[in-house]
């Protein structure tokens, strides 16, 4: 990938692998154990698993909105964020239900949790949002392996991300509704953040920054809500290094996966589209797959460092 020559991937190179018609597809997370991709339909209250080697689809109906997911380092449970906080789910246990772990007392009733993922030490970072995407009532939380939960920042309207730099010393977090990507200094040992600053805003017509991930070279891959693409960005300057064009408008999240972590999985959404737009975008809400070959390689996601035990 040479400077000044952005790549573009579109058409048949972008494959629909699950025409799920998700209302709000999100939460892409690659499982090294299962060689499969977890993803979610937040508004449709579905946990989903796609296995590329076989093309198999599986889904679990949830009794709450599940918005982000990570496998636990111990056992086969998942740590997830639900509308009011953090919960545990065991997908391999017949009849399993969500077990609530922590509900932050400071969250207003008009909020819900949204995106999140683990840092390199296995702490889960989850963010909340105003359900109407209007008020700056959202916050950023750090949930530790012992079940400790810390509210580390606030004033967000919609939290998406986060992702980290290649050296783990910077953390990027999107305030989607305000079209702003924030950058923090990050202490990998303690999980403390400092030095918050505005790093990037999308240009008019590009949509809004939604879910994102970092590749092995530290480049950011950012989903564009309303922008029909995922852009690859220089981690220092924010310069566009390339784009993946999607056949639908609301692109929500992306994650590297596959045996060599050279496949990018991309989730999309139907919510917010008019009837005419839905007719023109029949694959809205689908899961897509792009094989990047030597263009980029991802980093395996980190497991949640605890077992997500329910409180005694």
C-alpha cells in the first residue's frame, strides 16, 4: 500500500455471506477458538455466529438488547453488554439465559449500552449512548476481570469503538452522532487514559464514524454509518489509505478474521432507511466478507481476562 495511491475494493470482491436483514447489525468479534465470527442484531435482539469454513449460520434470540461481545479467557462463556450494563451468556448450554453482572447506577433510563471490546490486558471497554442519539448522556466504562467497573469518561452521545494503536499506547473512541473520533493516551499496564483530544472528523458526504478495528500495521479500519464504506486510515494523520465500498448505506462495524486474519468481516443495518431505500438496498443488514490477501492482516481480539462470574 503506497502513500498517495489509495486502494478501492468494491463489487464482487465484497461478498455477502449472511443476508440476515439485521435491524442493527453490530459487534463483530472473531473467535480464534471456534474459527467463527460472533456478531449481533442489537434491535432485533439476536446473537449470531458465522463459520466461514462451512458457511454455517447460527443464532440465539436474546431477552435483551445485546450490543457487544467478547469470549472469556476461562471456559466457554461470553461477556456481553446489554441495554443496562454487563452480562454473561453461555452459548453452549441448552436453554441458557443472560445473567446480569453489573448495572452502572449513573446511567439514565433513556440510555443503552452500545459498542465495546477488550484491551490487550483483557479489560472490557464498553460505551453507552442516548437511545435517541441526541443528548450527550453516554459514557465510557472499563470493566475489569474481577467485576470492577469504572466510569472513565462522559459527554458522549453515541460511543463506538474503541480500538488501540499498534503499540497499545493510544486509544481511539468514536462519538458517532457528533462525527468525532477522539484520541486518548493509554497506559497498557493500568488501563488509565489521559490527554483526550479530537483526532478526526469525516468530510461531508462520508457519513459518520461507527465501529472500527486496527490491523497489524496499526492502520484504522472504520465503518461509515450513512457512508456505504469502510475506510482504512493512517493512524497518525487520519489520511484515507483506501476504501471498501458496500452495496448498502449503513455500515456499522468490522473485524479481521479467518485462519490468517486476512479477511475483513463487515456488518450493516436496515434501521433508519426509508422503504424506497430498503428496496434499492436489498442487502441492508447483511454480513459481508472481503478477502484482503497481502493487503492487510489483522490482530486477533483479546479475550476478557476473567470468567464473568455472576455476583454472589
